[in-house]
C-alpha cells in the first residue's frame, strides 16, 4: 500500500532551476530522477551550489535538511525544493514525512 501525501512531477529543462512547491513543510523529500543526466537538489527558496545534492540518472534519493546550529541544531523544514537538471527530463519529488 502506498499513501501519497504530497507529490509533484515536472519536466525540467536543462540548466534551469525549477521550483517544486508543496502544500506542507517537511525536513525530507524523496527525489526521483527520470532524466538522462545528473540533477542537483536544494531544499528551501534560495539556490546554493555549496549545499546542492547530486542525484544520478535513474536514481531516487531522500534529501534531508541540514541541522542549523543557530536554532539549536533543529532541522529547517521547508515546502520548497529546487532542482537543476543537466539534461531535460521528468523529475518526481515526494514530501517524505
């Protein structure tokens, strides 16, 4: 049995940062890369190359937010996932609560 809490599918263009917006916040998102190339993933509203996670073609990864020492090491929840694909293709992101 699969319960889909919140899922967004998009066809991403190569080199363009695409925003995946969710109904609720989370600290973890399952990212499925159906494109033919690598994708880079950032959690939150601002793109940050230094914090971007790479997900290979045909791979699914769970991306979890970093702890923030300024808030007592609590994890930052977000409702926004940013993805930049190296080649055009379909990407699926699931809010993973």
